[in-house]
């Protein structure tokens, strides 16, 4: 790998500025199949030839013509259409007021909602009862008859994927599985026995290491709940890697599939999406979107028993083969480094592993479902778990932005619906969701409002809290609410006040284009390199090193905002798909004149090439302006 000891932290065109350099080492992650460049190839540091003419400054996007085009009529603002109003999340249709489907739909309309997110009843016959599916269809058709919008929630409870246990039923090979590391320190050639992990499926591989030898393969025998092996002369450490199902309490359903596994996800699509399409008349014209809720890997979780001591990482039965096909080497001998290594090589291989995990989740889960949705006249929406911080992104889905880019309408949730706490803890989650949508020119970004944090305090001033919080959420790029806000969902006066307000926000923002010229680089590979799976398997127990980038990103975002500017998170694929022209990085409809790279230590080589291209153009512009002063 090419080592570069200078890192561009900020590149700004059309202004005299300081270009900050960090003294850390920059490592390159590259896919040798697609890059066309050997991993140790040099970076394009040579100066680009000066253009014949001075670059044209970026276009003033807020000229009179565009301002006039963004205006809306008084009627559209004061009486916002259903297109812009919130959708009520209601999983039990029977709870809605009214005796008939038509009366229930009318009650929803009277509370000011623009439509509903709903599903077949959650009971023991979920997705199998013809009566329940017929009742859902009747309600959906009643909503549509009133001009109300329809989204379908794709799970019994949450997180999405289990289909009320139908996905894994009869297919144990589809169950969520993790790779567990067991370490045993010993001495001498005696037989050793250790406990197999909970949910044990098989030993994938094992190694042993002494002070005098390198890591060598170790034969391990499984016998019930015990694993045994024979030690070697001298002091040693044995590393045993076991595939194990997730064996603990898990949210709503008793089973969960492996979202890395394409066949498991295809089964989820079959039992859920195909069932709904067959049950709902005119599905392709009536169902606007599918709401997918917090699908996740189970390489750690936020509901864990105490006393666990073996770390876990994402795993599928063929993940080492697909990794080797991508990166050109078998990762098994590097597993001790992927789990707990702290050196430079460990950070690099760990970043590659989680990058591969992100590829698989993006393609096999979100990509496969969105392909189904597009083929059947709808879009995939919903939100992922714990959007707010990158160190959560690593174990839960590998790469948040890459996964969100495969959704039709990415989204985020707001659990603490108080403006101060939103700004303190959740604003970056909104930006992580809206950025891939904006970069790809998508029109909708979901906000799930769910006031579960300190509900008693929220209730004291709930409407003001909700309106203020949603104002900030819309500023961060959200523009479509799905509501668990119970006071608005059940009280007509509150519902109309809330829905009219957010409808007005939507009428101004849906279809509008954010025109910030500031991008903050999404350094997920650096965070992946620092992330080390905690022994407790609890998502909240990440090492401090994995959290430091989030603290820096938060400080930068706060400073940008306090200077009256906005920003977009820019990931590798979006940056690599852009071009440098007219003195700016053009990505989609954006012309970025500032790219901030927060302390990146690991980056894809093509992203580095793009940054060097921007940097060289900046030097040219700076030189020309200096000569003219």
C-alpha cells in the first residue's frame, strides 16, 4: 500500500485559505478488480496544466429566475396538499375510530393527515390470514378513494426482515449468524477444553501462536457445548472462530435472518412483499412506498445480557470467499487483527472487512428490495438503526450511506422530540439520511417522529416541542413525516395543527434543491479501521478510538452551522462519480467549492485521486489570484 504522510483536511476554491495538513499516515483501500491501479501505485501529485483562461466562478444558483421558480402559491402554503402532510403510523387498523374502512379513512383525513403507513394485523396468522389481508385491502382502497396516500410497513413489530418469523421458518440456514472469537491462553501439549458460544453452529477456523512461531492452523473438535484442542510446547494463545446464531432476546420476533445472505432476503421478499402485492388491488398505483424499519446485522446489539466476554463480527458462510474474490487474499489468518488488533495492518484489514460487509448489505438487502419495489411500482423507504454516529454504522450495516443510496426514500428517526436535544444528539442523523438522497437527486427523505425519550416531559409542551423539532429536521433535509406522535395521531385539534405546519414545510422543501457548496467527507473506512468489536457485544461499548471521528465531525458540522453555512456528507462513490470543473467538485446538482476531510487515515485510492485533482486546481486558482493582487 502506498503511504502518504500528508492529508488534505480542507480544500477551498475562490478564496485565500489555509490548507490544513495532518502528519498521520494515510492508507489506501482499493478493489484490484476495478481500480485499474496496483495497490502500491503512486498518487497523482503532479501539478495539472494551467487552463488557458481563469476558471469561471460557480454559478449563482439563486438568480431571479430560480427564485421565481421556487415560489409557491398562497393556497399551496396555507392549505398544503396531502402530498406534503404527515403519514400516520398505525399497525392495528382496528384502533382507528370508525366502524368501517371508509369511516376509518375519513377519521384520518379529519385529523389532517395526508395518508397512512399500515400493515396486516399483527397476530399469530400474520401474512397468512386471508381475512386480515382482505381487511387491509379494504382500508387501503378507502384511503385511496379519499386521495390519501398509502405506505405499507413491512414487518410484524421490528426490526424488518423476520416477517413474523416466516423468513427463517423451515430455513435455519437463513438465520442471523455472527463470527465469535474465543481466545485461550495456555502452555504445553495437554488437551484443552473451552465452552462453545451460545448459538454455536460450527467452528469456521482456528489458529495458535507462540512467542517463537507465527499464527498456524489449529484443529478444534466440537462435542456438544464444548470445544477441545491440543496445545503446543511453550506458552501459546489459541484463537477459535465459531459461527453462531444470535441466541438472545431479540425485539419483537423470536428469529431474525442474516441480511448479508441474498437467499434469506429473497425469502423475506417472497413472504412479505409478494403477499402484500397479491392482496392489495392495484398495488402498483396505490402503494407509494414500503416502510422498512431498522434492518440490521447482529454483530452486537443494544439489548444484551450481562457477562458476555467474546467479541463478534458480521459473518455469512461464504463471506471469506467473497472477500478474497474482492481483495485478493484470504482474511482468515488476519482474524485476530480484525477483531482486536491495534496496529496499522490491523486497521487496514479491518477497514476492508467492514467495507465488504457494507457492500453485501447494500446489495443483498437494500438493493434487492429496492429492485423489487421499482419492478412493482413503488419505492423502498424507512430508516436504519442508529443513524446518528459512524461508529454505530460499522457493526450494524457496514456503511450507512452506501446502504441508504439503495433506498428510494432514505430516512431517519427522531426519538427525543425536543429541539435542544435534537440539535445536540440527532442532527447528524438527519444529514446522513438526506445527503445520499440529495446527491442522487431523490425527492423524499423520511422522518419518523417517535417521542419515546422522557415522555412525561414531552407531554408538558408536546406541540411546541414537536413543531420546533420538526423544523430542524426539515432543515436537515427531511421532508416526509411518518408519525408515532400519539397526541397528534389521536386528537383532531393537535393533529390538524401539526399536519398543517409540517405540510407547509413540505410544500416549501419537497422538490427544492439544497445548494450548499460545503461537503464533509464521510470517512467510514477510517472509523471501520478503528472499530474493535467489544467483548460485551453491546453496540454502545465501542472503544474510544472508534468514536473520535464522530466527535470531530460533530464539531466541524457545528462550526459550519455557526458560520451561517450548510453542508452535505460526501461518500466515496458520490465523490468518485463527480468531476472537477468550473473550479468546483461537481456531484449531481452540487458544485462543492469546499471539501472537508476530517482526520481520514484510510481512504479509497480513487477518492484520493479526486482530492488531489481538487487540490491541484485550488493551487492553480490560488496562484492566479496571488499574481493579481
